[in-house]
C-alpha cells in the first residue's frame, strides 16, 4: 500500500478486499485487469450506493438529492443513481439523452451550464425538463422563443451569481465575474422579464458558488449567504418558487493530508438553515446536487508497470496509463499545485511502503506524471497500480497526438439496492 495518509485510508475503507488484493464489487482487481486489459477504470456501484445512503441519512428526507452527471456520465453509473431515486442534473444535450435513456424522469432533471445551444434548449423543452437553469438574460430570451415556437411552456430557474465567494473551495463558480449565472444585482430586472413572458414558468433559483470544499463550517456559512441573497430577491419574483437549488460543493479527500468533510455537520447545519429560511420561500423544496462526492470515490484507475528504471538516484515506475486518460490525477486539470491522488499497489495492499518513486505514464512529455515522490512497496514490471478517487472527472478521450496509445476500458461492478 502507498502511505497515502488520510485520503488513501479513507477511500480504501469504502472498498472490499480479498486478502491483500483490492476486490471492487467482490471481484479481484488482478482478474479484472487480466480480463479487460490495462489501463482500466473500475466503478463500484456499491461504493456509490454507500455515498447516497450517507447523504440521505445526514440531509434528512425533505431535501431533494440530484446526481450531477457531468462527474461521470457512464450509462450504468447514471442508471444506478436513477434507480436509487435521485434526480439528474445535466449540463449538455448528450447528457440529457443518456439520462432519459437510463430511465430518468425528465421532470426530475435540471439542465445547467452556460452556452446551451439552440438545439439543446429545444431538446430540454421537448422532453419537459423540470428546470432549465438560465445562466444569462439572453439565454432566457432564447428559452422563451424556443418554447413559444414549440407551443410549450418551459420551466426555468434563474442561476444567481452571488457577490460572495466560497472560501476553501477547490473550484470557485460564483462570486466576482463569472461565466456561470446572472449577477445578483441583475436578477430583479430578469425576474421582471420572466413575469412578462408567457412561454416560461418560473420555478426557482439555483446558486452554486463553489465545489470541492472539505470545510463543513465554511460550506454551511456559504449556504447561509446564498439563502440571504435569495431572500433579498424574493420580492421581485413573479410568484413563490417550487425549488431552491444550492448545488452541493462537498468535496472528497484527494491528497495525502486531506481530511474527509464532516458531512454530518453539513447536514445538521443545512437542516437548521432551511428551517430558518424556508418560510421566506413559501412551499419550495430545497435541492442539492452532487457529482464528485457521490461518484468520485467509487472509481479506481488501474495501470500496469511497464518499466522500472533509476535515473540519477530517482526510481521511475513507467506505466501504461497517463494524462491522456486521467488528466486530473496528473495535475493538468487546472490545479495550481500538483499533489498526487491516493495511489496503492492494489494486489498487495498489506505491503508496507519502503521507497519513494516517481509514477509516470508513457507519453513523451514531463506533464505525464501521477506523482514525483509516491511511497510504495517495491514494484516491478507487470505489477498493478491503482489511482483512487477516479470515479469523477477522470476519463479524457485521447487527443489526436496520443492516438497510438490505447483507450482505457471502463468496467462497472457491484450491485445496488434501491
């Protein structure tokens, strides 16, 4: 096992093992790699179901939960969340098609994201999506025009870009100048326009200020700020909303010293906030959407050591996987500082780490690295390495320059109990 600290210990606790070998869904990882080849993504639905059960338990029965499928749009993963009773948040027409094909109820879907195409807007209206989350004044007009042309009424929520920013979020998607949402000071005028349009129906507000937050207190404080901002906008609403979507924002521990978010504290804080603020919003239901927290830890990316070499005192393990498959784990997905994801010798988890090695991929670029000083037991050519927390934002189709390298297989294992 890698001495990956808190993050690795946490994520390994979610998976089954067979002796010292990782066994997602009860299947030995070595057998999966032999059957499907490497590199290989393995998604364990049992782990995803654990995360859903945890969120339900801490958030209570009155908060609507959605899966943000941009985290992992694999059809079997999406179907699992549908069967577990979650709504689906989509960010493209392709995602909407997958969600509906996997049994999602269109009325339980929301469609977010800036720059929706005319075709995507028409698709969402035709499907009867429960909420098209409008990201700009112009997008509202496009939705209204498309709905009128189709003889339909489109359900719209306004995505609000608050003035505040969320501290300790890995990705900030609100506050300051943003491509996402409508600046809070512009929203009253947009709400007046909504009231004047006959082909749209106002259903609520959407605020998502930031993701990958591991600080429960900061996250709950940000939720309070969002709700306070929405209360100020309520006098301008044409009628009471039916939904208030606060996004999610809860992160997962990717790096050695990361501590898992105290999700029970988030749930308790949010329930208390909603009891305080719900009277301002009439009969609206509070909605949360989560992608990374639900799917991220259910996946492991498995690659095989192709070569072991020593260069001027540094030991390199050269694998058959890399940034062309897992951009985020190589630190090339917008990270300012690259810190390795949890990495382990997945067929020998009981072995103590005894050396620090550089784990790199096969591409001819120094960017192709999973970590420069990764503690691992001695590994040789043919051994398997697992990169954990790889169920979300991992897979990246090979750009044209990397086409000589094979695409990874994706395998879904495990079962769920709705």
